[in-house]
């Protein structure tokens, strides 16, 4: 399967970030041919928007 990968615009040209596909697949940009995990995209986005993953 071919994915269309995206990363945060705040990451610019850095390679140490998480990338997200429109299907809910997630991968580490340092290892683009490595493993991916698949999550329910709407659940993940809701958690991000709610601040669940904020570090501060």
C-alpha cells in the first residue's frame, strides 16, 4: 500500500519527527522504511486537539 506521509510544518527539514499518513498510519521519519503503527485517525486527532499529548 502506498501512503501519503505528512509531518508537522514546524518540523521543517528535520528528520527526527513523527509522520502521519491520511489512513492513520504513523512512522518515525528517521526510518521511513521501518515499521508503522495504524491508529484510528479521528480518535488520534481528537486526543491531539484535546491536549492529551502536551508535554508542558
